């Protein structure tokens, strides 16, 4: 696997931003741990969880909020829609659908340090 200079700079930029990002639910951006899940149960918003869709769980962001999530290590990003509540593990800020986790390269590890930005 080769990593381009641009990827390294992007990952470094994300890591630097994460160090200074506010950690409140009302902030436009934040950083922390993320994990992924692939159930078919109902989400807190009432819709059925679909692991193939780009969705995520957050403790307090309104349902329907669009969030750009960036894997701090790889620099890869994905836009997800908040449709569930969680995660309920200390230090984690998001639970991503399997498809979203796959897009940012965190399937194998199961969790990753991410930064997210509210975009809509």
C-alpha cells in the first residue's frame, strides 16, 4: 500500500484539528473514538437500521443532521446522516454504519479516532 503525500498531509491536518476541536454536542466539530455496527433493528429515530446506508448514531445531534466524518489515521472522509442514539462507550463520539466505516477504512480495526464536522 502506498500513501500519497497529500494523504499524509490530510491526516496530519485532521490530527491537528482534533487536538483543538471543542468537545460539546453543540459544537460544529469534534473528535473522539468511533465504532461501527450492522444490526437490522429499529433505530432511535424509528427507521430500520440498514448497514448498507451511510448513517450514524450520536448522543445528542438532531436526527437528520449531516456530518462529515474523517478517519484521523487515513484521512479518508464520509458524509453520514444521524439516525440513531449512541455510542454508549466512554470516549466514543459516533457509531457508524458498516458502509460508512468501510468508506473510511475502519472495518478491520472495529474502531478509530475520528473528527467530525456538521455540514447540514
